[in-house]
């Protein structure tokens, strides 16, 4: 079974049925045998950017889109935070650093366009 973690843009592109999401990534996410996770940090990032006027999530309750799409919510644990805090400084984005830590701890493949995730030994599926 493939275990995926959607980066924020991948989650939003999936919801919007955006052509920016590559066919390979879309197929992997849609695979009925895949376990697709969306992190709480993704919802936090979307909400902050929506408040700043940098994006429009299309719903007030973006968190409900996780279950509505058959995905699994990935909470942030204290151990995730510990691992994120100890990551080398290859990447400065705190949201991405948490996703990297969660992918490492939970052994997940990150669906992302951000190739720097690989610098942390995380498997990625390019969007």
C-alpha cells in the first residue's frame, strides 16, 4: 500500500482539479489502495494564507475536505515537532519542515513540487 502525504499545493490542486497536478500524482492520489494523508499543518498554512488574502480555499471549513475526499488527517505530535526542530537548515519554511518531519517519522511519500524535500531523505512524488 502506498502511503502519501500531500504538500499544501498538492492538496489544493487536487481539490481544484487543477491541471498543474501531474497525471502520475493524480493517479497515485486516486488509487483506492493508497492511504493519503493531509497534515494539520497544511490546514494551518491554508488558513493563514487565506487570512492574508494570498489564496482562496473555496470553503470556510477546508478541514472538512480531508475526509470528504477520502483522505486521512495527520495530527501534529510532540515527536513530529521535536524532529522538525532538529532538521538541518536546508529549508526555512516552517510548514514544509513539519511536513518533512512527519514524512520521516511516519514513512510517507510526499506529493510535492519542492525537490528540496529529497535533501532530507524523504521520498517524493513530483506534482
